[in-house]
C-alpha cells in the first residue's frame, strides 16, 4: 500500500504546472467531482437569472429618460447609508 501525498504537496505540484496542464487538471477534477457528487441542477436557469439581474441593475442605475445616475444618487435611492469605519463600531 502506498502512502498518499499530503494536500500541501499536491497543491505545490499543481501550482507548478504550466497553465495548459493546470487548465486540463481543473477540467478533469471538475468532471470527477460531478461524477462523484452529482451536478448542480439548480443552476440550469442561470442565463435567465443573469439577464434579469443585468436588466434590474440597468433599470436601477438610470433615470426614466436614460440618463445614468451617479453612484451617490443610486445609493441614496436604494436606501444605502454611508457606514462608519470599523474602528468606530468598537469604541
């Protein structure tokens, strides 16, 4: 029985690969993972979701006449408030 290499050793070997071979390894590991654990069927409609999100982002970041809102106008409209720096939260 042979001893399996440690995760760190495998990671070092993988990161030392040329880009083409690293890409091939990623594809093979992805296929292996899908065979072993199944596919993510919940993502089948992702194109429709992406289109909806892009449309919503465009709609919310522009005025009705097509002019673009500046970031502060957009944030004010969606109710985002400027947050204090983290050090103020704990003092």
